[in-house]
């Protein structure tokens, strides 16, 4: 196990700045997810950590050692990093045991030590007895576990996972999430998990780093990201947050404030140190809203569409909210968050 420290790392490809002054601290034994939409820079960041690319500026530490800087670049094979790829990257002509043993063979480790370590790695991912099978004889989830065993058999100090569940169907994805969580609990290995799927990140990670346009916008626990997004980009990305204009009327000392949304006054959560009286933006999630008991009360909205989603209906309303008398239902706001660094509309 080892901690990871990324200090003001930048990387450009021609005129395109893929990473822009990125810093991130991952504690020893921590499970951190790097979350963002396609093209945000998360895979480029993983490649810098692994040593596949040379950075343009900044430093990367694994433990106490500098592995990347403008003057030093430790090659990937000397970083003691394990990587699990989205595509599994298994050799089809090799057995499961031969695939898992590949890194040890390259390192010159011979039997019986090699066989003992392969058996231990397969036991760890609950594939004991599968060593003589070929990858084509395995399910997608079993292949992913073989890839994980191959990564772990070399005893890496840090494990990088590059969207490892993207190729699995939704039901298998859920079971593999549990596999990764159980594995991390058993081994305590430091893990960095790159994904565009916020449900995966929320389910697995101790903390999540949200990326956009080559920068890390916020690093926080899953619950803090959901309840207290740092800016409008994070608020809209996490949990399908709705961003609406607000006017802060009064700030309380208990972490709440009185705010007006389209003329509807309600109490909302806020960062007292960063919330000023006046115009702002608010983040609302579905759990912050409730259909009013009377259609003519609350915040009046017009419903465009209803979708049944198994046990509940999803209501779609136009943006901005249609608050004219023609609105068909009333909404009571019973929560929400004033975005600290928002630009007033």
C-alpha cells in the first residue's frame, strides 16, 4: 500500500490542455474515484500516474518517492502499480493461470513461488479451480476478476482501475461493484478508480474527485458531494441536480438561510462563510421537493411529461419553471443548497 500525491500536474496535446494544474491527495489504503464526463481528462490523469506519458508540469509522488516531474520520469514497470483495464486485456491463447502469472514470468519469478502466488491471487478473487480454463470459457464478470488477479499477483503498492465495469451489463455491474468493495475491505489496497458513472463512484469510493475540462472541481465524500456541491457544474452533474435562480434574504448561524425561489420563500442549507445576501443559485434534488397538498399553493409549475419508473413517477417540468396561473400543480420546497461559488444569474 502507498499514498498517492499529485501536485499541480499539467499535460497538453498540441493546443489542447488535457490537465490543467491538477492536485489530488489519496491516503494510504483509501479508495478514491475520479469522476467526470468523457473528455474531462480523467484517463489522461490515470496515464500520468501509471507513467505511460510524461507530464508537462508538476510532480507525482507514490509514497515518499517522486515518480514523475519535469526532470524525472520513472518507467511504469518500476512504479509498483497494478492496472485493471476496461477491456480486460487477457491473452486468449493462455489459460487463466498463465494470464495471472504473466507479470511474474516477465519479472523472472519461477515455480514453485510463482504457482503459490497465482493460486493465492485466484483465491482472493474467488476463482479457485478456474486456473486451467481459457478466457473464452468465462463470463464477463469472471474475466474482470482474472484481470484483477493478474494485477494483484505482482503485489502493487497502488491499483488503478480504468472504467473496469463499462463493458458489463447492468446486473453484472452491480455484482462486480460488490466484488470491488469486498476486495478493498479485505486487502486495504490503495485504489484509484476512473469512471464516468456516478452511481459506481457513489457506491464504491471513500471520496470522489469530480473533473471537468482538465481540472478537479471538488474532492469530497459521496454524501457531501450530493448535499453540498462546490459549484454549479458539480451540482448539475451529481444526482441530476436542478440549478435555479435564488435570492438570499437572510443568513442564519446554523448553516441555513432564508431564500426566495421565483417568489416562493423557503429555508435552505448554505455555507454561512460564503453566502451573501442577494442573488445566487440554488441546487435542488428530487428529495428536496414535495407536491403541495393544494394545487394553488407552493411553487406552481407546469408538468410536461410523466414517466413511470417502478414504484414512483418522474415528473418533467420546463426550465425555467412556468409559474404562470396556467401551472397545473404546486411544489413545496423543503430543502436544497445555496451554491457557494455560483455566479448570480
